[in-house]
């Protein structure tokens, strides 16, 4: 967080056409500053200018130049700027980087006070398992789409989370193999559900999968959970009532 | 019918505009999987990503843009996957193939 007093203002001059790994260079630099926790940064686009190559770049009425000057500015403490400078020089390439001493009269305040929504994040670290279930989009369970029923069943059984993916092509246990028409069109989609939880909880859920899935494949693999954070129910109460799961 | 066995899962990552002998690469790999009798193969289209070529792939203008990231999940026994990997070596010019050991339960209604 920026404090009132001495600081450094950094200005980087780029050409709009410049790219970095296929993305506009200014957005790569902006991302870099953002994820390195810089207090704020502004990108402005010039309407005309020239640089080291002494070519005049201007936006004409008939032709919009893609080489207009771009300026990125940010203000940070000297230590922070120095820690960023090496990478910035590398990113800016042929562009100019300027630094000037400045004084922060009043630092900007975050628009919302940064009070954490949950004081405690539940964090499970370590060994867990990933369960992937491959079924077909047309599969039904008690007249509702099987994948939706599985998601509801997982929620009702307190599995930590599940994500449903729709494939664009595929075949497998859930689909009869059409040898004459091998590639079935995409609206007969393959569905993959991917759920992660402890091995015990996933094994406990298996009898339900047995009942619900008539044709399909269930795949288990070991994973390491690096981070698991969720918003506690108490804070959700104010925003939305939790709808009970209908079975 | 329910069978349980140890297997291997491949995840193959490449781009939707990648081709093999003029055919979309994912269709070519899927056909090869069927030909080899691989148990399960599904193609997924990502909405954004980047990979070995360091290009940012977008599917934002889908269906106009075809440059979306593709991920294929292929599952079968170690022996069956072993038949496929030499093919992947020659078919995937730019991409990533990741393998992991998995345990599989297969439900089928075969008589």
C-alpha cells in the first residue's frame, strides 16, 4: 500500500503494435504490474508521436495507425520499483522507461474497505483423489439429465466440488461404437464430471454412482490439493438463501 | 456389468486448427483410437489458453474462430495406451501429452 511522502513515478513508452507472446505488450506489462501488487497503473494511448526510429506515427481519419504511442504510468515506493525494474526492462524491449521522483500527497483508497469476507478459510492440503465420470449427454436418471442428477447427488453428499465439461467429440463405454459412422455429431455430447475430494469420501459416494450410471466410465487418479478455500455459509446468509436440494 | 481395473489416462493438448493429413488433428486421433480399440476417448474444447507455442488461443468468436485449445482425454489399459503413444509421437507436432496412472470402473450394458 502506497504511503504519503517520497515515491517514484515510472513511465514506459511503447508502440501500440508491440506484442509479447502474442498479446499486446502493454497488457502483458499491465498484468505483470497487477500481479506484482503495484498500487495502481494507467495506460494511455497517444494520438501521435515518434520514437527512437524517428518515424512519425499518427491516427489519420482514413487510416487508423496501429503504431500509435502507448504510455504506461505507475507510482510506487523506490524499493518496489527497483524490484520490478529488471523484468520491466526486459519486457519493454526497445521502449523507453523513465523514472522521476515524486511526492504522494494522498494515496488512493480502495473503493471498498478491504475487510475479508471470511476470517477463516478452510484449507485442506495434501493427498486427495480426483474422480472423473464419463457419461453421455442424453443419459437420463429419473427423467432428468444424468450429469445434472450426479451434480445434485454430489452436493447432497457434501463432496467438495464438481465441474461438468461437455466434450465436442468422443466415444466410449457410454456410447455404442458406430463403425460405419464413427464420429457422432457434437449434440450427442460426451460429458465429463470432475470431482475432487478425499479418497474416503469419493469411495463412500461410489454406491450412488453404481445406482445412477448404467453406462459410463469412472476414473480415479491421485492428486495433491494445493489450495482449497471456500466462503463460509454464515456470510452467504445475507446475500442469498440456500435452496435445498430436491431429490 | 461393472468391471474394475488399473489403467492409464492420457491428456493430449494442442490447438483446434492443428491438422494431420488435411484432417483436424482431434478427429484423426479419435479415429486412430477407435481403430486401435481404445476404451474411452473424448475431445474437449477450451475457451482460452496458451501452450507450447506460446500463442494465446481464444474461442471468443466461436464458431468463427477455430483457434481454441483442445484437450483429449484417452483412457485404457497400459498395453492399449502403449499401442497409441507411437502414433501420438508422429501425429502431434506441437502440443503436450501427459500420462497418469488411474483406477477405472466401467459400467456397460453389454450382453
